[in-house]
């Protein structure tokens, strides 16, 4: 059937999307470490990076929930876009303005160690950015697959309803035809009885 075929087609993208969401969750968790290691508590720029990581974490949670329930698609898409833009801005800040980022982060660590942590953070954000793009594309593909599956199920339901209606109409026609035949048979039987009785009376009158 069409719906079973669609389910088989959607199964692999769903598994792949789960793996991507899980990887994004791990990367988002990992991205918290360099910021917190640079300075604790973080500066305003550090808190901005923490918010980017938390937004990615939240989007991966919503992604898992939307896969299980087939709901929250629009919410998940908006979160993906917001996280996508936040990661892009963070990469631009860390990659193009490394020195100013270091001064704004105000890390008490050695300069070489602080630079390494900033570059690690930038690398993790790049990996998250690529992963987020893949999750966004695959989420749209899976949602499209769900829509086709739903439309297939609706078409099957309508076909079954029409078939059931035709069957009921056929049964009603058969029952009406049978009732007409029974009525006709009873009428003939009654006619024969009346004729036989009337014939007997006529025969008795003639003999008398």
C-alpha cells in the first residue's frame, strides 16, 4: 500500500535525523566548555556564546520531540533558523576579530592557552553550523515525507469509505430485490389459493 511504502521511505531519513540531532546536542554541550574555561563567571561576550550553545541545545531537544510526536515543526524550524544565525555571528566574531574577542572575554589564563580555547570554540561553532544546516534540510525533507504519508492515508480512508458505501448500497439493493421477489411470490401463492377455492366453489355449484 502507498502508506507502507512512504513509511519505509521515511524511516532512513528519520534515523539519520535522530543521529544528527544527537550529534548537534553533543556539540552544543561541548561548546559550553571553552567559554566556561576561559573565565568563570563569563563576561557579556561569554554569556552571549553560552546563549548560542543553549539555543542549539534547546533546538535539538525540540527536534527529538517533534520526531516523536510529529508536532512542533514550525517551532523547530524557527529555533533552527535562530540558532543558525547566532552560530554564524559567533563564528564571524571569533574568526575575524580574535584579538578583540580575547580582550572582551577577559580570560585570566595564559594568552596562548586563551587563544587555543577561542579557536576550539570557533571550530566547535563551525561544526555546529554545518550540522545545523544538515538538520534544517533533513527536517524539511522528513516533514514533506510525513505530509505525503498523511495524504496517502487520507486517500486510502476515502477509498475505503467509498467502497463501504457502494457495498452498503449493493446490500440494500439486494435486500429490496429479495423483498420484492418474496412479495411477488406471496402474491402469486395467494392468487393460486383464491383461484383454487373459487374453482372448488364453482364446481360445487355446478354439481348442485
